């Protein structure tokens, strides 16, 4: 019997509505490289959803590519990106940022988050130093919403970070690989237009949220718009059949699909969270989104692994393991039922 | 009325067989990053087709990405890639190769091709110079099959290039973005296994040959295999839902689909070629594959452009334009009929 | 007996006046990294000589370093530098420019020079192309004064290039590794202040013109000044004992030393030129500066090589070789006398 | 009255013996780029001092340049260098390592040192992870001898690090910008030949130890020797008048000059250390070399700063500052006498 996967949010293909549109449009003839009517329409829908009529929208294939492309478009060669030590660009991208010549300037994270005060401190330090040119100049701030640990910044926290960035005149980039799960969370106190106002550039992840692949980069700061397509092409991110990205985002941005898929995932995650808490397991990080981090006794984990695939995050101590349960738009309710049943039964 | 496009070979989505498989497998749960059973199976099929049981096969999303990833995996920082002045990496990739730190060492091309003698000359020059370390060291040879102009190297020409590379111990990389159109051409005198023996690394393009996207890199030289996945990930080319590439290549490599799609395109291109020659237009490059380059009087071109989209390649003189007619696996016979009729009628 | 070297302009140490100042100041205590009073004074002298009171002046150790640092400070990642095919950055720097991520966009040179029309053509081509973002964007112009072949641009030619650059809003960078030899030439029709007005950034070479080492980069365009010291440090070019550069340039910029050393070299070069022409040898390039390129019969060359070291530039044909005779501030008149005698005698 | 500087070890020019040799050889004619007889002789002397007859020796101008050149010659693009969080490459080089595409993988330092166990842990972690290719691969170890804090590794500690490197087949690179101060320290238990055996590559710093400038890179691991001159040239580090480096190292390596200059500096540092301890100030780091780190009350510091320049290292708390006193080969005994007197008197 095949195991049920709660391993990540990219185990399946795409939302059926999207697949259907790909089938319907398959033999249309379209111009390449994202200049077709589908992309144009999708851009318009995204601008509307962000209430950012002047924003530039670009479609990229994946998250590492989106991060590397955006960051290398912002920084000058001697600048680095401030990020959490646990940030995706700091640990999971094989040094893609360094490959483009830039240091990731890491700050200690709390549940995946960094705070305005830390950022300010880092910036002040740099500029008050004697001979600042002997160190990498902080040139931007990178955060994720939600973070790698599924946690969310509050509106106030974001606004504080935004303000520090304004004060030091450096852009704020929000990695939104899982943006929908964040915005659709019951604990989120921000909207997409609010995010679009606070970030200079961010993206609406598709890969982990119902699309086959794709990330929609939204640039609201006019200073960052120039020649962005050159960066995409040079970075190997300009999809020949760009229409595939346009078609997928057209679908995602209509009928509330983007957020409703995310809401479903969050609900299933919450059900798992409650089951794990009732069982008395310790929550490793308090996440209100589709990723749940818990510390399980090793023998219990072993039992669960007979039927489920779960991500091992860390070997906590000799007898315990921190694991991640991940749901997605594709997670079946009945599979969560089974999992809950089995958690109770251990 | 919408114009019929003979503009490029990526105007449509994908071959219906492939789309169907994507639909059928959509809700399967698979592990990410190309380590799923579909990718494994596709790799096996490719190794078989290449008669290269020990080859490593990796799937990438697009051509520029494939070129940049392969080249940066081969070269040391002070080395460059020998290529034709008209080579894709020399002119159409926004300096992706230079972005990874390497010079493209261009040689004058004849109909898109470079020759073994030129390559040998370039290598000899470098090593006979006094203080060779003041110049970029040629570290590999890059050619395309077919070339940017649709032309083909003969088996003997390839073997000569292969031998120069062996002599100077540098790898030969064959860009196969349109490999199928080449191998399926009536004028080709090589097979895929023969190519696999002569190249140290090459790829079977999917994007332009029936897939939604995808390029299958085949590494036959053991010295080039090590840690290639690090390069893919660092370059932003590791697709989260790698299964999409596996599924598409599974289909392409079965039932002769890859070559039969290409054969169809070549046949339609040949029909267009004959019509253009009968009309008396001058062939710009003698291409036996899916791209046809002809020199048209500007007023004739204008007439054709009322109903068709054709690529303007070069403004030849005040009254003439060099254009490219491009067919693909998706080109409809009846559209070619119409085009031929209209050419006759001008 | 040791051979006399006419091989290059960096065979000796430095002008005796400079060496004396280095000795005198040796045990002074100075702050590091170019922030000492000697550097400050030297900067002031250079600004005065350039009649550019607002220019930024930075000292670097060598030419390749100066070129790479300046160019990487100007270009955005997807941009390249327009240069002559024979330009130093195109052929003699082991791809240092590509190493920093940028393509050198070469134009065919005439006696080492490129012309405004060519540059304009290259820029127009790029921006008129469909989808310019698929190619490297020309982001600056690089020329040398004098060129690699010792030739000089006229004031009009420089002004034309300057104007094209202004029109397309890209900077003009003048490599002045041998600037003094150019300005001191009888055929030069420009002055240092005029050059400083036409170039956005340029440098006064020291290594080849009387210093032990050193290049003084002058940035007149305010847009290019920001954070240049970060570039120097990151590129490994920030000399700990920066005072060494300051002291040398203090000396060079006083008492007309810089130009008078160059004048001497040019005079000796002219004497050699005349001797070679009187002998009937063919001039390869008409150079009015310290490098002389002539085509010699191989047996004559062999004879000369018994007593002199001369640079072989190119094997012209089976019986002839193009060679370079190079003089410098250090060339002894009596050694030139001997050489002329020997040329006559062959 | 001018202040006396204890700020760094590059406040003065060079040892008089060296200056004299530069004067004597000034008008010699020599071939460029480090291929002259002085460089050859200096290489021979260094090989002898290291008892490494097969080592390759290359001369570079400065420390950041030496670090960046060596590291980029060792690592493949997806690899990083393990270093202390306080390592020079991690904090004081404006991201020169990242500029060449590589991440610095930092480990928490104890008094500037990292330990074999930490390194082993880091390497194990990487290779035991699922999907190691999503993270930067540790490709070498970088340490300094002495460290940034003047501390020394014991022979045993070095051997342990050496052994971990061997086990994982990655090179060990020892930054020796202040190597002499380390080897000449009373607390050092290793010799230059022993270091040469334990390191795969290291350098003998000149800039901070009696030369005007210069670092002599010694490569003992044959696998790291290939084409190193290409790296030097590409990195802008190939000095045209390479003889300057040769001449300086000829002098340094004769008559025990290198170590005797260092011994003098260490002795003066020890005298300062004792005075500070007798005064009751807290030592911040126990350093047996030419850098002394102490925590001073702010008002005491202010008093001292009236007559001396001392480096402020860190604002320890509201009332205290950590400072560095630095001696060198050039530190005058009588200036130390004065300083000690003034310390006592505060």
C-alpha cells in the first residue's frame, strides 16, 4: 500500500481548474517569453488584487530562481541581503545568492522571524564603523511571509521593518513562496494590498499553491522596475512558452481560487495541529499556516511512518524528533481523517 | 482574422499525448526535485535511446538554463567556451555565460557551423603564446545540432571536432535544443547513439519539440558527472515538481514520438522551402531542418505578413529582407497548404 | 653580456626622484588604505592638473585591476562594455571583465581605434531589436589613450565618441595605462583637462610611466562616484600602505615629471622609428608614442636579437615578423644610439 | 605634537634592508610578471625555509587579494569555505569571497579559533542531510595563524584540523598575513616546515611584516598547483614589476630577517601587555603575538588617546572599551617606553 504524503506542498500536480485551462488552450498559437495575452491578463488581475495599478508583474518558474533574480536586480556588487539565519536564501539554495556575488547577512531568527530593531542595529553598525567599505554593505532586507516555519509577521511588525528600510533607503523584499497560506490564515492581520504597500517587491508563489509551477513577482517600487526582463533572461528564468504561467495565474487570480485553495490547506493543518496537541505532543513552533512543527517521541514517529511520509526536521534529542506535517491545496480531507485517527491510536 | 504563425517552434503548448499523461498523473503524489519514478523511468528510456547505459541524465526547464548550467559545471574560472560567433550562447542569452564568469571565445561561423581546423588553430594559438595566462584559456567547445541556422554537421565534421577536443583534453558540448529536428532530417548521417559517443555532454531539447518545456541533459563523460545536481540547484534550475519533466520525457521517448514529431515539422518545412524556391526566392542558408531562411523582396514580405507571422532575421538591403519560416511538431498541414498557395499567388 | 631590453615599459623600477621620496618617507607613520596626507595631497595635485576640482581620485595598484574595478562599478549585471577587438580588456586580462560577470562587446578596430559611428551602430542595433533583453545591453564604452598600438584619437574623434555616449546616456571610460605617452606626443591635440571633460572616468597610469606601480583613477561623472571604495576593497585593490601610491603620485604630478618622463620616451621611440624607416622596414602601425610596430625580415630580427630583447607581436608571413620596440622613461639614450647603429649595420 | 601610532602593523614603509635593496636594483632591467631572477631566487629561499622543495610559490600584492585568489582557485562554484565567524574573509573583505561566487560557511570562534570537532560536525551534517545539493557544499577550511585576535593554534590543534580535512578530502588553507608574528612567538610550538606539511596552501605575509607590500603564497598540495597564474592574472593580482616582490622576499628570507623582525614586535607587545596587566586592566583575549586586546575604562582610554593612536575594537559596556594595541617590526622601543610610562601614570 502506498503511503500518504504529508511531506511537502508540492507532491501533486495542479488544481483541476488550472489543468483544464491548460488543456483548453493547448493548441492556441501565442507569442513567446511572457508577452502573450494570457500573461497580460494575468498581470492585470494581479495588479487589481494588489490594488497596485502601476506595479510591474513578472512570471518566473521557481522560488530559488525568483529569489536570486530579484536580489541580484536590487543589489550593487558590494552589497548584501539582510535575512534570518533560517531564511530560505541563507540555507536552502546552494548559495545561489553568493553565486550572483552577494553575501547573505544573517540575523538570528525567532521562530523564523527577524525584527525591525535587529535590522536597524545591523544598519547602524555598518555605517558607524570606521571604514565601512571593509565590510559588505547591507543593501536590502529579505523576509518570508509566512516564514520557513509557517509563522506570520503582524501588520505592526511589517510596518516597523518597512519603516527602517525607508529610513535607510533600502528595499524590502518579501518572499511569498507560500504567500496564500499566510494571507488566508485566521491569524493574519494584513491583506494583499497592504503587503503590496509595505514591500518594494514580493511574489505570489504558485508552485506550492495550486499551480504546476510559477512565481509572480510584483514590483511596486518604481526604482526597481528598470530592465528587469534582462535579469530574468540572463538568469535562465525566461520561459519560452511564457503563456503557461499566464494561463495558470489567470485561473488562480479568478474566483478567489488562490486564497480558497490556501484556506483549505490551513484548515487541514489546523485539524492535524489539534490532534497532535490533544495527544500531548509539544509544538516546536506555533504556526498558523499549512506547516506544523511538532516534537514526537521516536517510537511514535516510527509507528506513523508506516503509513505516512512526514519530514524529519531535526533530531531533537536521543528520544525525540522534530517533524513537519505539511498540507496543501491538494490534501484530501479523508487522508487527514485517517492521520488523526492514527495519531489518537498510537 | 487571426494570423497563422510560422514564427517559431514554441508557439503552441505540447503534443496531445503528453498533455493527456499530465492530466492522468495530476493527482499522483510524488517526491520532488526529479527523484520520482517518472524521472527515473524517463532517464532509463533516454539512456537506452542513446545506447549509453552509464550516462547521467538530468532534466532542466529551458535552453539558456541548460547551457549556463552545463558550461559552468565544466569550466574553471579562467576558462572560456569556444563557440561560433552566431552561437546561441554568444548572442541570445543576455550574457548568461559571462554572468557565470566565463568568456565565450567566438570563431567565425559558416552557415552557423565552426570547423575542427578553426578550433585546433585557436587552441594552438593559446598554448604557443608567450604567457598564455594573460588570456582566457579555451576550456571546452560548444556547438549546436542543428545550428542556429538549421544546418547540420556531418558525421565526419563532428568526428573531427571530437578528435581535436580529445587531443587537447577539453570536452565537447552539443546544444540540442532542436536535436530531434536534426536527427530526423533526411540529410542527417548520424544517430543518437553516435552523437552520444562523440559528445561529452549534450541535451535533447523538449521545449521546441513537443513538450511544454524541458531539456534532458545527457552526460556521458564520467569526469563531468560529479555534483551536477548542485549546479542545477544553485542555478535556479531544480524544478520542485520534477515529475512534470519526467512524465513529458517518458512520453517523448516512447513510440518514436520524439523523432516522429520532428519528422512532421521537417516535412512541412521542406514543402515551404520548395514553394519558395519555385517562386525564385533566394535561399539564405541551405537548411535541411525545420527552420528555413530566405531572402524576400520587401513588398512580397509585406503581402505575406497580412496573413502570416514570420520572423524578420535581417534587413539585407534596401529592398530585401532575410526572413525565417519555422515549423514545428504542431504545424498544421492545411496552414502550410494555405501559405504555399499564397506564395504562388504573390 | 646582458641584452638591452626594448621589450616593454616596465622593465625597470621607478624614476629616481620617486625612489628618493620613498626612502625619505619610509619611517613616517601613516594611516592605511589611502586615507593618509600623501594620498590627499596627490589627489589635490591630480584634480588641479585635470582642472576638475570636484573629481574623485582613487589609487589602484595595476591596470587590469583598475579596468576591472572601474568597469564593474559602472555596469549593471546584464550590461557589457563596448571595446575594440584589440582592446586590453578584450584580450590581455584573462577574462577579468567576464569574471566580474560582464561581456566585452567588441567592435573591429582600425590601428587599435574604434569610431563613434561604430559605437552608435552597435547601440542602435541593440535598442531597435525585437526583444533586446535577449542580448547583452551595451552599458559603457571603453577605449585606451593611447591604444594598444600606440595610436592616438584626435580631439574630434574623442568628442564624437563622447557625444554618442551622452546621447545614449552611457559612460565613456578611458584606459590611460600609458596616458602620459599619449598627452606628451607631438601628435596629440588634447590636454589633460580636455580629456577629463570628455571622459566620465579615466586613469593616469603610473606603472608604465615612472612609478614602481600605481594607477590613478579619476572619476568626473558624479553618478559614478558613489561607494567606489567598496569596489576597490572587494576587488582586492585596496593597498594597506596606500601612502606608497600617494607619495609616488605626489612626485609624478610635480615639476611636470609625469609628462617630461613620457616626452623622453617618445623622443627615443621616434629616433628608433626613423632608423627603422630609413632602413626601409615597413611600419605596421603609424604610432606617435613610445611603442613602435615594424615588420622585419626574420634574419634581420635574428641578428638584432643577439643584443636586444624586442617583443614578437605576430608572425606576419613565412619570412617576416611584426615586432614591437618599446621605450620608457628609463630608456637610456646611449642604448638607443647602439640600437640605431646596429639597425644601420645589418 | 604628532601622536604615536599603535594602531596597526602597516603604519610604516618597510625594513631598511629591504628599502636599500630596492634602491640598489632600481635600474636593473627585468622581465615582468614575476618571471625574473629575483622572484626565482626568492621562491627558492622560501621552498628551502619550508623544507618543501616541490612547492609552488607565487607572489601577490595584498592579503584580501591573496585570500580571494587562493580560495577561488580551490573551490568549485557550489562550494564554500569553512571559517571562523571572526575570520578575515568573513568580516573584513567586503564580501570578496562572495564576489567570486562562494559562501563563507562560518563556525562560532573561540578567541578567533575554530576546532577540528566543529569542522567535522559541519562536514558530517552536510553529507548526512537528505538532498545535500540544496545547501552549499563545504569545500575547504580557512584558518589564520595567528588569528584575527593574535591567538595561536597548537601543533596538536592544527594536526587535528589537518586530519579532518584529509578524511573529507578538502584542502586546508592557512592565512599567514601575520605568519611571522605567530612562528616567532614564544608560545608557538610549530615551525615553518611543520606548517608547510599540515597546510595544503598558506602564505607568508609581507605587508604587515617588514615589506612595503606582498604576500608569498606557498602551494604544497600538487592538486592545487595547476594554472594558478591564470587565477592571479584574472584577479588583477599579477604585478607588472613582479621583481619588486622578488627583491623584498629575497631580503626577508635571508639572515633570519623575517622572524627577527617579528620577534622584535612580539617583545614590544609583551612589554605593553605586562604594563596593562600590572595596571589591572582586563585582557580581552590572551594573545602571545603582536596584537594585544584589553578592556579599558573609557576615561583612561581618553587620556591615552591624547598621545597615542590605538584601535577601538568594541564598545564593551557604557564605561568600557575593548581596544587593540598593535606593534610591528617598526615599533620603536622608546615609544613603548613612553607608552608604558603613561599607562602607569594614569
